[in-house]
């Protein structure tokens, strides 16, 4: 199978990092007869820009010097884990401070959870997070309350947490997760690159008389 792609990149100034999402324009496979045919895709992917605001709590020792990461999950896919690198604040994740990050990725649909973590690196790694707020380009906003420590020595000693939208019942979260479409996953099978989420046309079976 041949995958033709376009990409979107989000390069954070100063750190040289580049996050790229590969978006398939089409997927072509070779038949047993040696002919190429296009395979139907489940969805037409589009890109979206998400503004992520992380509020560090107003507690003694709440700020962190660790590296922090976020994964955003929606009904159309997930962002993958992203390092929170470029904030408008020179010194990120200080006590009582809001840090804003801009992430470009495929459109995620309705957001139903985020996974936030810190890697416990550097001195002063403990981090108390009050909340995470995510807004898309259409001004749709989701607030994810936290009010917990990310620490190996404080609270329940967890450095990774799953947060859910404010006001969203757990049964609704579970329903969204169950119906969520997986993100693009490219894999190599028998030496060929394939899109694992491509919907292949099923041949109609002839009914036995």
C-alpha cells in the first residue's frame, strides 16, 4: 500500500522541537492482479489549533522545574503526548501562574479527557496543578479541574494524572471514550506500510441457496 501524506508542524521557538502529524490524502493498495486501487477512508481529516492554559496552584512549593507533558483526547482522535515547551512566560509553571501553549494537530472533536504528567526531573520537581483549560479555534472551551500534586513525595505520590471536563458525568466520559475514533496509526505489515484505521470495502457475500 502507498500512503500519500501532508503534514502540519508546530515548532516551538528556542527549543528546536518539531511536532508533525501525518495526514493521509489517500491510501492505495496493490491487488492480487497487480493493479492499484484506492482504499476508502473512514474520515476526512482536518487540522485544528488548540490553546492550552495550565494554571499552577497557589500553594507553597507549587511550581515545578520538571519537564511537563500533555495528551488530549477527543471523539475524533488524540493529540499524542506533547511536551509543554513554549509559554508566554519566560519562567514556566510558577506558583499561581497561568501558562499558555498553542498546539497544532488533527481535529480531535469533542474533548473528554487529558493526561498530564511531569517527569520528576531537576531539583524542585513537585508540581501542584489547579486546572487545565483548552480552547479550539472556534472558541469551544473545556475546563479540566485538578487541584492535586504531581509528586513522588506529596499527596498520593503520582506524577501522571487523567483529568476530565468540568460538569461532564463519568458515564458521558465513558460513552465518549467508547465511541472515539483512534488517531492515525501507520504500521508495517508484511513489508508494506498500511493505515490501520482505513475502512476497507467489504465484499458482499453471496447467499447460499
